[in-house]
């Protein structure tokens, strides 16, 4: 029982790291980025190549995954995405679906279509027991890393200068511009960090979520669910939503395997009907 | 209303709905393809049901402005129903099974239409996507009935009307699909040129204003969504009947996404958009798949990205020019007709 809760929390934390970039993109620019999962996949494959083929240590691989994906994110944002911001949601959806298709086929071409695994250090494998609760070492690591990241994000958002600029831009981009905040630059940086976090999440999660070229399509729904359920106005909303979805999904698959995937889809639809702004969103002012 | 005005409005509507020369040409070409391209009937069959599916999406996207990422839900339901009806011999006659499948899809469309009434475009995207995913999951979780991940095999389709047996060359299948497509196209044409169709355009343009001139926005949206679901169900049933097979693939996200591409290629907001899009898409897919069988999705993705970057408006402007020219030519051949206003606002 507690083991399931533990696994669910690890899963939820992972989802949060993967999806928080998307929530900011949506909240800040109202941009529907279905290609977010592609960045996660990129992070996963970068780590795979570095760790399995080049023999880099696992943690160094994670760090490089973050940096490189963030760089790719910034590059894409400046060269491609920037042309699509002002367009209708339909255009944005078409554009990002196109990117996903290209990413899926390109990775398939370069890396092959089979599922792959990143070699994790033996110290992180296996599980041990605390007070009768089975705890997987790797999952514990995930919780630790994601927990630290979440705290850091929360701190940056709530008390740094950049954080207050970002919050101002999300709240009302026009007024923020009027106050001399360079909203576009704020956005570029946030997009890059969000992509980097997705890449890190993809690398960390390869062990649990699996990694193959269809990753962006498979998990796109999960990211979107996190964002829609959590709302886009804060970071705590998506965080709570991620935990909720993670625990519900793991518990659902364990207790009622027949209805496994229904649980989260149903949660999503119910939330969307009752609270279109998200469960934890403030009453929308816009 | 004074009778003179009624007459004027009726005349106006009738002029709008008159068949253009190019439309005759289009359907004559379709008819000719049956006789002139007997070796290509298999791919033409695919084009025909895809065209119907795209027409269905156009009804809600192009005419009512509802973005859907889950139109495959209705397509898939129709597909599985048609296959199941035939497999268990519940309804053997294909045409009857076709209509039944379409009606069931319409029921699902009606039930889920209330979900798309609320919220922004993003909410609609998510809800429609969610519905399609749930449908796929249902089909996946009841393998006793649907065959699960292996698909539904052993389907035998009875002869159409008891007379025409499906053959492996797709001759009967193509004729069947083409006829169904034509009949449903006529129906859709009747609907979008009716006052109801005009009110839909008003709703798409600005729901608030539409409501304030007395159009019950929600009722219109529910009606057209249900109607479109019926079309999608029929398209799915056509696929199942012509291939005698149904698999989870019919519900997949890629199917809904490809469908959007089909419609975007052809252009939204006019009935031939889906049809022309289906022709171009299938030919393109066929051609690319011959070049790189495994990676054709990459090029499809590239086309999507390019279309958005170049701008759909700009592309629509091109085709709009062609249409304007066509109108002009048509008018020259039909001098009695009063000048017809070209329906504006084909973009977005």
C-alpha cells in the first residue's frame, strides 16, 4: 500500500519535472506546445548516447542532457516557435504536431525503433525496506532530485527578481511590457529552462517510463493532463496535479488493472468540465 | 415578413446554393476515375473514405469553428461496429450496417457534444483528445469483443444489397464508397447552404453576436457535432467494410492529426476542401511511402510545419484566387444568374 504511494509519488514528481515547462509556456504565451515531449525524448537519447556509448558517469549524463536540451529549446524557440505565437490555436497545434512527427521519425531513423534503456549505476539498482515499506533506490533518487528541483523552482519563482518578472508576465503580459519587462526575453529563458527540465526528466524517467521514438506521442497526453488539471497560473498547481495523477495512475494500474488508463482520462475530463481553468487556478482575471 | 422580402431571401439562398460548373467537373472526374483507372481502385477507395472523414471534420471545424483532436473516436466506433455487425451476423447487409454504425457514432457524438460547448479552444482540444483516448482504451480492454491489440479478424462482409460481392481488386469497394460519399456530400451541401448552415457560420464568426441576434448557439453546435459524428462513423464503417478488418489503430491520435492535415491541405470552410485534401494527401503519402517506407511521417510533419510557417491564409488566398476565377467563368456560362457574393472569411 505504502509502496504504491511511494511509487506514485516518484512517478508524479517525474511528471512534474517533465511537464512544468509546458505549463509555463501555456500560461505565459497561451502557446499550445504539443511538441514538449520531443524535448524530453531528446534529453533521454542524449543521456543514452553519453552513458551507454561514451561511458560518461550517469549524473554527468543527466547534467549534459539538461544543458543540451535547454540549448536546443532556446534555438527552436528563437528560430521557429517565435513565428507561431500570434497565430490561432489551430495553427499552433498543427505546427507542433508536425514537429512531433518529424522528431519521432528522425529519432527512429538515427537510433532505431526499439525500446532502449540507460545503464544506471549498480548502486542505484534494487530496493530496500524501511519500516516494512519497500523502497526502490532509483525511485528514491528520482524523488530526491525532483524534490530539490521543485524547491529550487519555487524559490526562484517566489523570491528572485527573474521570478517576479516571470510572474508579472504570466499575470498580464501587456502591463508587464509597459513596466519595461522584456517579456520575450523572459519567455525565451523560461522556454529554454522548461525544455531543459523536460530533457532531464526524460533522461531520469527512461528507466520508469521507457524510451522509444514514440515517447512524445505516448506521454503528450500525460503532460497535457498535468497542465489542464493543475492550471497554468502557478507552479504549485501543476505540482499537486502531477502528484495526484501519478498516484492515481499507479494505484489505478495496481488495484484495477482493467480500468488502469481510464482513471486519469476520466479525472481529466471531469476536471475540464467542472473547472475549465484547472483545479488549482485562481479565478481567471483575463 | 413581407412576401416580397421572403421571395428575395429565398432567391438569394437558391442562387448561393446553385451548382457551379466546376462542381460538375469535379464529380464527373470522380466518375471517370472509376472507369479510367481500374488498377488504382484500392487507393481510390482509401481516398473516398478519407474524403468523407475529412468532410466530417470540415463540418465542425470549417463551419462551426470547433477544433477537434479526437475525431477518430467516431471514426473508430463506426469502424468497430461495422466489423462486429458483420462478424457476428447481426446485420449482414452492408448498407444497413453502415447506416447503423453511423447512427451509433452520432449517439456518441451527441453525448460528447456537451463537453465541447464549454471552454476555450485548448479545453476543446483536450476534451476531444480525451474522448478518443478513452474509446481506444475501451476497445483495448475488452479483447473478448474487439480482439484487443490484435484487431478484429475473421470479418466476412456480405454482398451489398445481396447483389455485389466485394472483390480483391477493390472495384466494388470503390464504387460503393464513391456512391456513399456522393450521397452524403449532397446531404452536407444541402445542410451548409441552408439557413441552418448560414447560422453556423455566424456562430463561428462571433458566438456572442450570433446569440444576440437570436441564434441558439449551443443547440446549433450540438446539432452539427452530432451530424459530423454520423459522417465520421460512416467513414469508419466504410473502412471496416472495404478491408474486412478493424484494429485499435482506428482510434489513434495520429489518425486525428493526419485528418487535420488532410483538411488543411484542402482548405477549411468549403465542402471540397476535405475532398481535394484527401486526394492530395493520399497521393503524397503513397509517393513518399514509396521513397522511404519507414519514415514517411517525417515528411508529413515537415509539410505541416511548412504550411503553418508559410501561413494558411496565404495559401488560402491562392486557392481563393482560383475559386474567384472559377466563379467568373461559371458566371459567363450562366448569364442569367445574379451576381453572387463569394462567402468571405475562409481563413482560420
